C-alpha cells in the first residue's frame, strides 16, 4: 500500500521547503497549499518521484472566494501503482488569476484547464490552446464566479429564467 | 497515365451523428480513407450543473446528478450521496448499503448492455442491439417497480435510499440473475464477441497504451482494457464492496494488441458477469432494518468543510468535490465525469496516421461515452 498523507506532505515539504505554504493533514480531506509559481516544478516531482508516482490527475477544481479575494485551485492527484492520494491547493489573486499550465505533465490537464479557464477565468500560462471548451466561443463572463450575473440575452435570443 | 493527385479534406462528424452517441462533433482531416488528424468539440449539451448546484439545497441537487450519466444514474446518485455523507460523517443503515450495491450493480449491467448493443450497431451488426435491449428492458422494469423511474432514478439519496426494496422485487432481481448469467452472456459472445467480422473491425484498432491512458485520465473499463487493474471497488472499497468476492477483468491482448477496441469491449462483457456475482452475494446477505436515515431525509446541513469522494461508475471514476460553508446549500460542487476524460484521449488515438475513417466510429464507440456527462 501507499504512503500516509502526512508522509507525502513531509516529502513535499522536505523537497520544496517554503514553497509549501500550509499543511493541513488534520482536515477531513487533507491538503497542502503551495506557492503558485512553484506549481510546475512540484507537478513534475509528484509525477516522477519514485515514492510518489502520481500518474493520474483525477480532478481540477476551482473555487471562487470573493471575500478573501482569491480563486483557489484544487488539484486531486492519484497514484495507480502506489495507491495513494494527494490534494494540492493554490490560491490565486482574484483580479489576475494566473498559474503555469501542467498539460506537459498530465495530458488530461489540457481539457481540465480549458474548463477552468472557461468557467472561472483562470489563465494557464503555456497552455497550447486556451479557449472556451463548454460555453460558446463568444460567451461573456465566467459562470462559476460568485458575482456572475446571467446575461439577459444571447445573440438577441432572450434567456428564460425559471 | 498522369499521376493522380490527392487532396486533403476536412470532414465534420457530428454534432448530429448516430455514432457519436449524443451531440459531439469531431473535425477530421482526411487523406482518402486515412484520418490524418482529428479535433473534438464538446459543450453542445452544457448546462453548467455546477452553477445550478450552488443555487439549490443539497437534496435538490440529487436529480441533477441523474442527468449527467443518464445511463448509469444510480452510480452518480451514489457518488453524490456518499460525498455529502462523508462531509456530514453520516452512517447509513446496513440495509440501505446493500440496496445501494444491488441497484448500482444492476444499473452497471444495464449500462454495459447498452454499450454492447450500440457498439455492435456502430460496427454494423443490428441484431445484438435487439438482444441487449430485450435484457436491459428487464432491468428497467425492475427499477420502474422500485422507484417509478426508468432512467433518472434519484433513488439513492443522502442518508439511504428513497423506498424500501420489497420481497417481490428481490425475487425479480434473483430471477433476472438466473436468466442472465451464464446463458445469456454466452449467447452474446456467440453473437458478437467472437464474430469474425466484428473481430476484424475492432482488433488492433485504436490501441491505447496504459501510460497514455493514465496521462489522459482515462478510467473505468477503457483503462482496464489497456491492462491496468484499477477498480475503485477493490482498490479503495467504498460502501460495503469489501464484503463481496469478485474479479476485475482486464484486457489481455487476446486479439493481437493490448488495449485495442476489442479489449475495451470485452472488459465490459466480462464485467457484467462480475456484477451478477456481486448482486447474488448481496441478495443472499441483505439484512432487515431501516432503508434510510429519516433525519437526513428531512434536511441536510453539513458542517463547514470540503471533501472529495470517488466511486467506480459504469464508465470510470465518478468523483465529487464539495465545499460546504455550513448552510443548506453547497458553496461549490465539482463533478468529475469519467466520460469527459475518456473522450479527451480520442484525438491522440486518431491522429497517429494509422486510423481509417471507419475506425473513428469503432474507437468512439469503444470509449463508451455519455455526452450528458461530458458537457455537464
């Protein structure tokens, strides 16, 4: 079986030091908060390190917190050979959310990052095709932001709100 | 004779195409019969489930999860319900756990039957489809009796299940299992699995190596077809799956290449047998008692916190990330649909230069996608 969460967090802290800002091993879903500019390096390490071997990125979630003025990205990493699991968070400033794209680490991030860009307006630097994926190409605004107001019309067609 | 000139052509497959299993569009660059490159376009069915969830209470979200993977709605209900229960640290009654396992596995069979039937039809065999729908109908009838719905059940809810399962329905399920396994599955194999034409259309086509599959986040039968033994029911047993004995079928490369369309197809056929095994054990052990936690049915208000939970749906890892701010409405619900990741690998499979236009259909069918879940 794989490593305990505290051991995984320990490995990351040992390797990256102060790039790991917070360590919440006691939470219901233990997670580490990292410095956004170190994410790409950490991602490569998570995938390639023999103790970790996170070969599957399950899920990328973005959560908007207007009161804290941040958008939090949550990466859920999974290791099929070692069968352990890690949640990495990065808090980005809400007025200019930017983080490095990791599609070169896990190919699945191509679509996941496009989805997060589409719905939350996070820019992934270095992504080869950062365009809207679920909404229409000319859609205005980012629906999953908490202050999003649904437009009354789209291309002259009235939006019916029930 | 002068040299014949060939030209590349752009071909639009979809959004309305019978083999794309929903509104899905692929732009294919072809040179004669060969596909040079393909580009998938999704989003035609997008309704922003995640935004809708923010504006509804925890219980009101359940019917929206049905409409993601509408062919295996029980697994989506279960994934969502268990995530909220994990947030609330809620224990579900024993009987409800058994009912959940029985209905989820039945639904998995129904979903695989549809995949089996439509896959045959994609390749050009109409008959297996009729056989598959005959048997799928039996399962839908059972569900109709159980909760009044044929597809969008909303049956598994936070705290348990909506209605108790009666002795009569249990007998129906037992009868279905006896009818279905092993004879009917044997019939399927004779009809389609080992049919010469079917094999030549699917063997060594769309070969998906294990590392590529994992990199693209492919899970479920499509990943197991590549020989990776990963099934959350065994690896990280949720609910009461650790009490049952069953195997995890994986692709073996029996028809020439590991991870080809035939392997992915065959994993689903073999999985149906395993699901019947689980149902039989659950039917034998199901205890009497409550089928739900009555308090949770009246209202759900999880404490502040966030949690990710994943289960094995018919198509792969169904995951929910829920952030709660302590009110009756979720602050954020993220749904991870397996089809979304599974279909993203399509462009990589068809842009290697060895794929023909006819193989496109075989590859899309073998990934077994549900567009309701891709677009959410």
